[in-house]
């Protein structure tokens, strides 16, 4: 049975999902921010709505980023959740990375969507599963 602490496996499972949550602190209080993500070369790239100000809490900090298949597991598929922890920085995506993200939404919280991009360099990763061992990417 593989160890639940496995950053490469966690990043591989993140690649199977499109959205997750970044956890950090803002003014010494815990804070969760939603994001669209892609995985490129073992890094987790995030696209967030700039009008929410999430990037100010995340960039330059250590963040935890997690996703799961809790709402999308097919019958017979194990349910899993992953989390990676690492330093988060602003990121200027390449044209290829933008294509992987796909088109951005038109609006966020009633305002035109203005994307900001961040990059997490995972240093630690955790995978947890129920009803069997989570798949190996």
C-alpha cells in the first residue's frame, strides 16, 4: 500500500481535476480561495479571478492546494482527496499553458473576469482514499 504522503502522486491526481481550493492566511485568519488549475512539469498552475484579491493572500506565501473527486467518482471508483503544499508565486503563463486552461469564464461575482495566474512548487503532498486505493496517475 503506498504512503499517503507522496507529492508526485498527489500532483498526478490533481491533473485529473480542473478546480480546487488554495488555503492560506489573510490578516492572520485562515482563508480558502477557489481556482482553476493545470499541472505542468510537476508544478501546479492556478487561474483565479483577479477582482477577488485572492492572489494577494497567496503570492509569496506557502499555500496548501487541494482537490478531490468527491462529487465526480463513478460507480465502483474509489473516492480520493489530495493536497499539495508549497511556495506560491505569480506566474506569466505561456500560450501553451493558456490553451491548457481553456477559455476563462466571462464573469466572476458579477464582474468581468480578469484572470491572475499563480504557480505552486509542491514540496509536500498527501493522498487519501476511501473504498479502495486511489488510482495511480
